[in-house]
């Protein structure tokens, strides 16, 4: 099952605690489960004053910020041959 990033509209209920990003402008906002997605105070998407015409009322505009999990890096050679 492919994991597609869930997107949400203003007025949707926040499914889980976390940080969400306004898709049009990249504004981050922390929200808690049970809250309702607000309009973005940064770009006002989801309102009549929105700067992004393609993101009008009802369009998806919040997306969960997925914490970046770094892949286990190949261990750095602690005993590098390039010792000073
Ligand atoms: Zn925004």
C-alpha cells in the first residue's frame, strides 16, 4: 500500500498531533488531534484573501510534515587514514 501524504482542508479535523505545513506557502504549524485546520495566517489560503488562486476555499492545503528519518548512515570510519 503506497503511502501518499495526506492533505487536509481548512475545517478538517486534525487526525493526529504533529506539525503540518501549508502547501502553498510552506508555513509550518503545530496542531493537535481534534483541532480543526485553520486558514494559514501566513498566506491566508482558504480565505478570500488568499494569495494563491489555485488554493481556494475547499482546496487541500495542509499536509503533515513527516519527520525526516535519516537512513542508517554507513558508519564513519573512526580510524580514518586521514588522521592529522
Ligand atoms: Zn500558507
